C-alpha cells in the first residue's frame, strides 16, 4: 500500500469525520478510498454508539431533564463509526442555528439534532421543510409569535439570509425586503403545540402544529412568482434558485475543503475555487437537491484530495479528534462534563452558537486565550502514557528497530498522528531537538517519554492547527 494512499485516507477522515487512529486509517486505505467514501455516505444503525437512554443510565451524573444532550452529541462524535453522519450534524448545527440560551429545553434540542442526523445527507428541500417545522427553530426565531394579522419576520428573514440563499451573489442581491415579508406571511400558522420552556409538567419535547385558522391565505409575490403560497410553496421556490445552489456549495467547500471568508462577504467576494463550486452547483440541480450526491462528488474530486491542511480546525474538531486519537472515553465513566466544558471554554459550545449566524470559522478560531488552551489540552492528552492510543503509538515506533534516528522519530510521530506535514524549518527544528541525545534506543525506559515529548512539540506547532 502506497504511503500516499494512507495520507489521503487520513485527510478524508479528518474532513469527513473527526480523525482516526493510524490502524483505522490503514484498514480503510486497504479497502479503498471510494469504498470508504460510500461507507461514510451510507451510515448504519449498528455503528452509531450508545442510545441516549442507555447513556443516561451509564453516565450517572447525566439527567435528561437538566443536562446531557450536548455531552451525548459529543460522545457520538467520539465513538460512532458513522463519522460523516456526526460531522454533518455539526455542519448543519452551524448553519441552521438554534441556541439553548433561548430555547432552554434539551429534549427539544435533542429532537432537532436527531432530525439533522436523519436529514443531513438527504434532500435539501426536505431538510428546509423539516427545519421550518422544528419546534426549537420555531421558538428560537419567534415563528410561534407570527400571526396572519401581525407577522413576525425573524424566521422568514433568516430562512433566506442564513439558511438557504444568502444576501447576494456576484454583487447582486438575492431577495428584497418585500420577499422577506411575503415569506413570513407564507409561514403564518406554522407554530408549536406546547410552549418552550414553560411547561408545567417537566421537560418534554415540543411538537409542531399547523394552525390553518392563523395562516394568511392572501395572494403573495415571492422571488418573482405569485400565488396563494404556504411555507412549502416558498421552499419549492427557494430550492430552485441559482443562489441556493451557490450558497450550499460554498458552505460545503468551506467546511470540507478550505476556509472561505465569512458568509456576510459572499455577495461581493467570489469563491476562491469557482470551478469546484460550479461542479457542486451542477450536482445540486442534476440530483434534485441531493446533499449526499454533492458530498460524493466533492470527496471524489481532485480539489478535495489536494486540499490537505487548508482548513483551521475548530475547537470541537480539535477536542474530539484528540480523544479519538488517544483512545479515551470509549466506555462510560464519571467526568465527561469536564471535556464538554473544555469545548465551551475554547469558544464552541454544542447547542449554543453565538448567534443565528453560527460560529465564525477559519482564522477567527485563532486568538491568544483559546489557542493556548487548545494547545495545552491536546498536549496533555498526547503526553499521557496511560492512554491506550499513546501506548500503541509508542509500540509502533519501538517496532521499527532497536534504535531509531532523530529524523525517523519526528517523521514516525507525524505519520502516526495522521500523516501530518510540517514546514521544512519546523521539521528541522524538531530533528535538532531530538538529536541532542543522538540515536534513540527504543528499548530503554526513557524512550516512551521521548516519544510523548516529541508528540507534544508537534501538536504545539502552527501546522497542527490545520486539518
């Protein structure tokens, strides 16, 4: 098996998942790249990990009515074989945003994330319909307060601006203020059956209800079309817009390929790789708005395969990837909330995006406070010789022979971390550090500590910030 096949698989698992240990990367590479893509695109029920009710019994400190859903989502990211399925939950959670800071109902948020898991690689039209019926979203964007005689524009505006089309494309606006109002009119009557969070009988999931008596039955003009539109009619019009294909394609590119500028800049700033964006747009329309078809085309494209280390990892990717690497939290035990809190302190808390715009990604993840915390977290984990993944990594280096050169120590650690690449000057600096003791006997007691010290130095480099 060629080294490049293994490096390419490591790249795929970082982007289409949260990374993997070296043995899994080699195993998947042996089965083949395209076969792995298909496995990721077609998750199975048997591979997701632990159901929420079982998790509540296993993690005794979890309580479904107080907290546990964010931790459970993170648990699945760590342990699920269906890595792309969980990665897509995070993808859509950063676009179709709701926040527990307002909804304050974990059970309703859990229902939303289950919906994103079910529909995240399906038809985009159906996903927009489901998010429009989602009780957490209806409450978060006040559509339950929108009535036929007194519309609330919040949901209609965000559906157009942040969920489907964006403000503009190629220097032109995609919609008008009148379109926002007409969209809001079309969604009157789409509400919830029970309030969030003030239920008198404890926390239970809110339910969507359509109230025809509160729906505006008047004629509406929306994006150049006129009729007695309901919410589904509006979505039918939205999904066939070129701006929608562009919007979804750019989000996919930025999430899976390379960091793009922020969404507010997309009207005036063209994509950095217009050919790949146009390819995704074509698949969007030819497949009938199928997200899975777009992902398949993207992962098999040269643009994706050649885009190694062009995205800055977010806090969730960094934390989950580190835990998967070292093999921690594969079985329940107390203390998992501490890991979740680390994620929050680094600026990315599940269920609490900072606004309806979601998290600002790319270089905005890098700042003085959270960067130091991120490096310290990763370094502490890879420096822990009690972790099974770290022990396995040491054993693999010991198996290379009775003595290993400083150069091979550096390159071996990079390979086993997931085929990372360093700038020449960074690599040379690490080799010089390892050379202080000459060639390294792999059988002595100091060798494991020399390995983890090198791992800690690698994860502290600027190159390791990228996926």
